[in-house]
C-alpha cells in the first residue's frame, strides 16, 4: 500500500475519536491517507504506538509536550517506545511561550527540549517540533547542537508553523522542514511564506482533532480533511493539486524515512 496524501501530524488517539475511530480510519484508507499519530506524554505516546501497530497507514511519534509540565521526562520509557519500528519521530517536543509566561517554567521547557534532541540523536530519528512564540529560542537550541549535524544527522520538522519567513529560512538552512495546518485555509497570514518556501521543504498536516480547515472550520478535524490543506497550497503556489500531493508525500517519506 502506498500513501496518496500524508497528514504528518494528528492525534487519532484522542477521546474525540472514541465513538467513531474505525470510521475515521476507514475514510483515511478509502482516500489513501497516511498519518503520524503524535504523543504528548507517556500515556498518549503509548496509545499512538498501539494504533500504529494495528493499522498499516498509521505511524507514531513519541515524546512529552512542552506544556505538559506535570510529568517528568522518563528517557528510558521513551527510548523503549521509540525502538518500535513504526515510531518515526521524537516529539512532540519544543517550546511554547504562548501558553507559558513564567520564566522558570520556560527554562524547564528548554531543558526538556534538549533531552528530546539528545534522544533523537542517540536513536537517529527526526524531531517533531511544537513551537509557539519561541522560534528564535528553538533555533538557538538547534544551533547549539550544530556540531552533531554531520555525523548523527539531527533533523526534523516544525509542525503547525507559525513563525516568520526569516525564521523559516533558518530552519531550512539547518535542514529542517515546516508543515502547515488548517489556518492557511482561512487566513492569508502564511501566504508569503508558502509562496517563498522551497517545495521540498514543506508538508501538510491536520493536527486532528484541532484546527479544522475550511469548509469544516469549527467542527472536529480528521486526517481525511488534509486534502483541503493541499488544495490551498496548490492555490497559493500556483501549482496543480496532483503536484503538491505528490511532492508533500515524498517529503514526508524522506523526512521520516518511511
Ligand atoms: Zn499536535
């Protein structure tokens, strides 16, 4: 089975899908959609691995979200989970200064992020990065590992990209990609970045169940809607939908080595 469309970031394990998860996954299968189910703590990371075990078109990413500060990062636990052959990335990890203003908690986030980077380097897996209002700090931390770039191949993706064009360029220079979600269908805030970004550096995602794209805005999101993000990219980049789908799927397979 080959993917037609690749939704590189979703949370199919969330309770929002408990009543009809099988139907949601069937709609994905009918449309040739693959996804990476992304964990945000121990429990959800484990759930993502279980879904990946059960369905051919679902993969997993494991990690501790920066705002999930109640849980202590147990590196042994995540290392064991990440050894599973369908775990394609470490995360979501990163920095979220939008929700967290407290200085000490921000330092704690940086520390946690570094632990994820070190695990990704150790296992040679890409990072699934979450970042809000802290792109310069994320870039600074990634740069501090620049000595690791050649031999261990530090790499990954900035999901739900919300930064500026200058920051996107810096990520590209480090070999990272960025992905876009529902908001690009109802705000033109990212149009310039999308226009400028090299086509081999961008991917598409839903972040289901959140942030549904138009025309589903306000409803529960699901991976089958990822085609709406692809349509919008095609429109902004003045390209065909087929080309965008083909290229973003190829990028996803390359970044996550599937
Ligand atoms: Zn997410």
